[in-house]
């Protein structure tokens, strides 16, 4: 049972890593079912795990979510509110929520058939890459794809599903950053208005030495709670992935 579980982990992570580097078409010669040495399995798991942060950032909705959360914290004006660990934890769970349909498809069409020896390793990777591409293409702007196609000096394929991951991944990343910055700009506006009002009142009262942030922070929190800010922000972000 432990051996099967370790091979599931190796297969899942290897599929993501190889698709990230664009080596899916060259992976047919690999088959981790032939590995019988537990030490080699542990070594492969540890090796692949070192790539997980890059995979999490470049393949999923994590970038957009964590950047928006960072903008929200700066808009509040609080240095550690919410704490970094809370932001990262919430971003991770929201990422799992967004990516769960894609993960289910990968498990159904790639990982499970591979474990049951219905697919070879290379075929399993190709099956895993397809749903990832589908998700990423929905969130990627055509302009960004065209940019990296031109930079790679390759011909534009007839179908977007035929795009190389080396082109699609950076295009997806900058599209996510642009979307996150747009959402962050909209987040800043109401808090900026509160800061300006508080600063104007303090200036008119001659209290120039009192930091406006100290006075505006409670009003920002009150405004955020009254409009049920967490519900609005999380709901808007989840809706942006539909």
C-alpha cells in the first residue's frame, strides 16, 4: 500500500514538473512502476518536491489570490494585519478550491489509469497536461500568448491546445499578475478615499503631527466589516476564475 501511494505521489508531481519544462513528449521512456528500490522512490519524491513551489505559483490560481491578498493588507495600512501565515494559508486553500475540478480530471484521466497500468508514463503525462492547459488558457490573454509565441520565434499552432508549455506558462503568469493588479487597484480606491478624508480633517484641525494612518485604520476596519469585505473579495476572486 505504501509503495502504491509513493508511486502515486511520484507520478503526480513528475507529470507537473515535466509538463512545466515541456518534456511531456519525451517522457514515454520513463515508467516509475518499474522502480522497486524504496530508497530510489524516496529520493525521487524529495527531488520532485523541491519543484513544487514553482509549480504551485506558475500552474495555478495561487499567484492572483496571494497578490490580491497582499494588496488588501497594504490598503489597510497595517504591516502585519492579516499576518503573512494567514494570507498564505487562505491563499492555498482558495487555490485548492479553484483547482479542484482540474485536479479531479487529472486524477481520473491520468493518475488512476497509470496506477492501474492502463496507461504508460508518457501517456499519463499527456493526459495530465491537457486539463492544465484548458484551465490556463481560460485565464490567459491572447495578447500575452502572442507575445511569447513571437519571442520564441515559433509558428502559432492551429489549436491553442497545441501550444508549448514553455510559451503558455509565462503568458499565464503575466496574465494572472495583470488581473491581480486590476483587482488590487479597485481594492485600494475606497481605502484611499478614507485616508484622504481623514488627512483633510486632521489638516484643517491643525493636527499635522498626528499620523493619518493611525486615525484612518479604525474607520477602514469599520467600513470593511460593514460591507462584509471578506465575503465580497473572496466571492469576486472566485468569480473571476469562472
